[in-house]
């Protein structure tokens, strides 16, 4: 496997690369992650089953879109491919700082400013993405839609609810919930913004004191979906929100919309991991119907 990956890196970089050292890295919940080096250059490699090639291609596409915007440090895509038994994604290796003691208040403030600038760099008239991609291992549908409330209700909540039903974890009315979602969002008319799509603290870091993002699930959406998720699994530090708000203030009604937007990730976790997330999904469905 490693010989094939090294050969692919050599072709992509137009320079012979022979792996002298591999080190398995921690932190990969879905993929096996490694650093590989020839003694001079180091790359970051994600490995998964062969059928996950499309996941890696989608991730590479999102990373390249974020890199073009030039608001964050984003790992450069080197190559994507597969061997007889595995698929892989090779990225630039970055020296990332992720632990809170290493990160200053000013750095978090700059992260908020950078995210606001990304969200304000509008290039699309509709919500969606050029292709379906993935949120974790779950397909994320992205058909273009001019109406945000319809897009989110059908392609985010509705799709996840259908998966819950197929997994025998939901037997209620999907249309009743998507109709309620549209009702709650119909008076909110955001501009489509490029969003990271999976913005929690495990997917952010700092490189040379500059904000860095990775593991994206990009699409054009209401920018608030990123801010909402940043509050779902433990809030980012206060300076992040201060930097964002000073640059691009959130619209009135965000606190209610946050609950709706984070429901998407709660439903997805129920589909992926079951367990306690099923109870959280049921609570979300109940609460949404009573908003």
C-alpha cells in the first residue's frame, strides 16, 4: 500500500518520493491517519476502505474551495487515490496547535474575523453545492435551491429523518417536521455563504499563529449553521464570537434558528452512532414541534 501511495505522491509532486518513515497519528474517528516522510518532506495521509474514495474526493473538493478564498490556512491537497484494498487522501503536513493553553485570546478573535470574512465572500445565488458530499460518513445532499427554508427542511432535516426511519429509530411524520421547519424559517432570508459545514473544535487549529480549518463538509448555506455548530459540542472561546460579531453581526432570531440548525447534526449522530444520540434526536424532534 505505502509503495503505491509514495508513487502517487511522486507523480503529483513531479519529484521522486520514497517513504522512509511512517507514524500513525491520533485523533481520527473515521479514518486511520499517518504522517509519512522521506527524511526531508512530510505529508499527512488519511486511509480508509476502498469504497470510501468518493468521501476523500469530496473532502478534497471542499478543501480546495476553502483554500481559494484565502481567509484561512487550509491543508493543500496533494493527491487522492486508491490501492487494491484502500482509498487515501494525501495532504500537506502542517504543524498545528489545537490545545487551548497554546492559543491566545487574540488568535481566537482573529479566527472569528476570518470566519466572518469567509461568510461575507458571497459567490452564489442559491443554496447547495455542485455535488452531494458527506457529513462524517453520511451522504449530504446538495441540490441547488433558491429557498433556504425549503433547502434546510428537505435536504438536511428531511433526509436525516428518512435515514432514522430506515434505521428503525423514527416512526413519526417526516412531512409534519419539515413543514414545521419551513414555517419557522420562512421569514428568514439569508444570503448564501460558503460554510465549513462541520465546524467544531476538533476541526480547527492554528498554524504559525494563523487560523486553520480542515475536515470540511462545505456547501452554500445560511452562515449561521457554522456558528450554531460551534456551540453544539462545547462553545468556542468568547473571543471567537466577539471577533465574528464585530465583523458580521448575527441577525435577530439566531438563538431559535441555532436549535433548528443543530438538530441536523444531532440527527446525523443518531444515524451514525445510535446510543444516547437517539434520545437526543427524539428530544430535538419534540422540541422543534413545540417551538
